C-alpha cells in the first residue's frame, strides 16, 4: 500500500517544481494548488480513522510519507502534511470529546479544515510553563484571554489547539494547564496578524490575540487542568514529523548539491572531485541514514505502545542538525549561485534552520536527554 501511495505522490505532485516553491515563498503566498493535490491523494487524512473516511495509518507508514513528500517539495510541504494529520486528525480523533468529533472530523474528512497549534507566547517559548494566556469561569463560560506568537497558519485556521492556564494557583507547574480545540472563525475576538519572517513564508506564522473569548466545556480537549498530558502525545508526533521533514528536505538538498558538484567544471575537472566538496556530502549522507534509523525506531516504538521518547528526541535533534549542515554546505557548493533566490537553494537553507530552534530547540532536546537518559539535573 505504501509503495502505491508513494507512486501516486510522485505522479500527483510532479508539477509543483522548485520554481513553484520559490515563487510561493517569495510572494509569501499560500500553496493552495499543492494542498488541493495532496488532499486528493488522501495525504491530509492519513491519521484519520477509517470509520471517519481516513486511512488510519500507522506512525511508521506516516513518517515514510512525510519524509517522501519533503524529499520532493521541502519543508513547507511536509509541514502542511503534519499540521493536517497531527493537529487536526490525530488530536481530535484520539483526544476529542463527542462534540469535537462531531464538529471537526467530518470536516477534516472533507478537507475543509486547516489546523494549527498555539502554544508559544512572547514570554514563553522554551519556557512553556510560563504562559500567561488564561481562561477563567464567568457566567457558565470559560473566558479566554492572552496572546500567542509564531502560530503557523493561524490566520487561515479552522481548528486551533490553544494552551491556556485554567488555574492560577499552579503557575509554573504542568498542573492547571488546559488545551482547547476551537474554530477561530467562530469568534470575532480572536484576531491574528502575520509576521514578516524567513521560514515557512508560504504558510505564514502569526501573532494571535484572544480578547475575552467565550468558550464552553465542550471546547476542552482532553481533561481540564490536564492539558500537559494531552499535549505530550501531540508534541511527540510533531517531533517525529519535523524529524521526517528535516530528513526528507536534507535528502533533497543533498541531491541538488551532489548534482551541481557533478555538473560544474572548474580547473578542468568536476567540482565534486575535490575532497572539501565531496566529503561533507558523504558525511551528510551518513548522518541522514543515522537520522532515519532513529526516526524509524521511534515510530516503531510509538506504534507498539513503547516509550520512544529518547529515540524521538534524538531523531529530531540529529536530523535537524544534519539537514541544516547539508544545506549550509550546499550554499558553499553552489558558490555565488546559491545567493540567487531563483536557484531555490537558500530557501531550503532558511527553512531547515527553523528546526534547530522550534518546535523544540536543540538546547531543550539536549537538556531532556541529559536529564532523562543521563540522570543530570534539569537545566531548563
Ligand atoms: C517560523 C516559525 C514557526 C513556528 N510555529 C509555531 C507554531 O505553529 N506554534 C507554536 O506554538 N510555536 C511556533 N513557533 C515557536 C517555536 O516553537 C519557538 O520559537 C521555540 O520553541 C523557541 O522558543 P523562543 O523563540 O521563545 O526562544 P526562547 O525560549 O526565548 O529561547 C531563545 C534561545 O535560548 C535557548 N535557551 C533558552 N533557555 C535556555 C537554557 N536554560 N539553557 C540553554 N539555552 C537556553 C533556546 O534553546 C533558544 O535557542 C514557531 C517559530 C517559528 C520561528
């Protein structure tokens, strides 16, 4: 089945070449045509259970598809597949109450939903527990106020997962956090404004303002006060997804640089015959292979219900770092030509830089591994 999906992806998305992505990024314009194609191929409902019209795929198959899409189209394309499947299909199907399933899943199945996740705030990125967005009870409602930043696709979102504090006593603790699943288009006092940025420009990331937004109990995803627990499963899948996006895009850039190193003739020989050009490419190939083994193992563990946190963290760390190093070397291989936006090399370089900072920064990942695998004190 996987081979069939992969061959459909190759045929169905062939027309979205490098020029397409360069133009979308240059104009900061949403890739609607590409989204329509992957929706038709069923790539936005991979995690939707079959009873709702999705594929109900395993994580192991899902990461292969995300990697493959990214290896042809890069980071923005992989991110689109992730957002639909992880923040949309998976979150509601696995954590949603009956109201949320009824409200969102039929629309997810009909490809009417663009999903986003709103965690980061101006004073709470890696310091997530410091969030100040809060929801308080008043007149039988939960009234949400606060401000989020860097929320990808918030401005076009039909389903937004929002992390807020619902208990003042437990500030700075994982207790008292609640996750909400809401349709921002239903609330006029949720507003967003785009940030002029250098990564994922075609998708767009935003500041989002919640000004006394009236929500009900039905909007709580999982249990009130236990949003951290609900978030853990979602963020683990997000981590595996970004690892696969880095891995796929790393392959894409490696292929571009290798081909250029073969084609470009300097000093009467192939550019790629020089060790300082070819060794980093060979090194990149090894690092990607190692990243893939970790992603694959983390996905297998997740499918079989084992704790794959070390592998998921290690995979996200290694693939992000390796893919960015490949892209950085590709800038060297292409020389002056890499600075031409039309070449489409710097686009991958910029986009891949993101995964060393977010969704989880390198330092945070190392801190988690130091703490949980080596027993060292917490450094965050
Ligand atoms: C293009 C883009 C899209 C994004 N999309 C989303 C989204 O859709 N939803 C969402 O919720 N968020 C999103 N983010 C936010 C992203 O997850 C955060 O930027 C990331 O978690 C880092 O948080 P911060 O920017 O607040 O950095 P800070 O927390 O301010 O940290 C700054 C730097 O210091 C390091 N640092 C911090 N503390 C320590 C320490 N104790 N020891 C060592 N180093 C430390 C960090 O690792 C980081 O490198 C996005 C960001 C970008 C740029």
